[in-house]
């Protein structure tokens, strides 16, 4: 974020001497040859939503959404204590609901 940079860092960045985190990572040539990270930039939007966000989209209460997740009715990914709903999985669920 440009607001987090000092004036000196911003000036170096403008001259191209010191790229910031938000810039795309350029290949680095070294002993191991060109290196390019797997992910170069963040996706334009999140790929998942919280259970609360899914509840709003579905028009159900937060408690009903958590109950549906625990019953396996809403597909989810658990990362530690976080429960995330993949947007693609929720869309597939809704597409197949009318069949």
C-alpha cells in the first residue's frame, strides 16, 4: 500500500530501484536460473465466503447456515477453526437445486 511507504521508499519505487509488495514479481536470474513465484498477483475477488455471508446470499439465518454446514448440506472447507464456503460449490449447489 503506497500509504505505508516512507517518502524515500516511494521515490525509490518511482525510479524502479525498489519494487513494492503490490507490484508484480519479476523473474530473478541467479545460480538456479529464472525463478517465478507460483502466484504473481492476488485474484480480483475472493474465491470463498464465510458462513455468515453464505447465509445472507441464501436468505437464511446464520444459525440455519451453520446447521446446514454441520449436516453437510452446504459444502465447506475447514482451515483450522475457520469454515469457508467455496463460491463455485455454492453456485453448483444452487444450480442443481431445481432438478
